[in-house]
């Protein structure tokens, strides 16, 4: 199948319509966004401080990556069925990401914490050492980022949050295009399912 030329504005509108009608994608993203937003509440309850910076950080409770992947995977299973190769691919990717978040990324964060705990004198070089300029700038290193991965509980909560957001949204609300049509914000483009 060949695509029309890029200058065809009708094709671009149809692509945008299809994107807005992809409820699986949007509900997976909604689960991820809700998980990331909930980190504000967790930060407030755990540490008693309002710190919006957590919205742009990795790690923490709950895992937004886990929510994204399990929400999207659950939505694919709802739309395509458990026998679908697309569901199998999404499930496999979810397992890898969940394992990576609580394994490899967590280990990297723990390693960074240990390195940051070492005395800074270990990182300074003698003045007589001839080093390239690119490496010289690295002599004044900032502390390594420690909050990279997740505990298993953070991954578990995120992985439960994903389907809890995506499945009701998919079943009860539908896609953003469908929702906009229901609210009378737009008329459906030709070919869009109401």
C-alpha cells in the first residue's frame, strides 16, 4: 500500500483523526500521567512538602512507566483479544520494562548512591596531571542521579494503576475523538466511528 504525497492535506487530517481516535494509546498515556501526578501527593504525604519537580523525575511511587505499559497492554487485550500477536508483543515489552525498572535501573541508582557517598577527594586529580580539556571539566562532577529505578512495590502499584485507569476509560469513555464528538466540540471526520 502506498501513501499519498506529503502535500496532501486530506491525508494529514485523516492521520490526525486516527491518532485522536486511538483510545488504547490515550488511555495508556492517561494511566502514565495519573501515576506521575500522584507522585505529588506521595511526596506531600511522605515528606510533608509540595515539590512539583517530582513530575519531571524518574523513580518514585508509583512507577509511571509501569502504569503506561500495563495500561496500554490491558487496553490492547480489551480491543484485540488475548490471542492477538499485538497483545503478545505488548505483554512481552511490559515484562521487560517492569523487570528493568526494578532490576537494572534500581541497581544503577543504588550504585550512584554509593559513588556519591565516597569522599570528593577521590575525584580530584593532581595539578601536574596533563588531561584533555573535555576530561578536565569532568573533574568537577556533579553528584550522580540516584533515583533512577523503582522498588518492587512501586512497580507493582504502577502496574496495577495502569489497567485500573485504561480499562474503564476505554470501556466507558472511548477515544478523545469520540469524547469530543459526544460533547459536541467537533463533528466527526468522514470515516470516524461515532
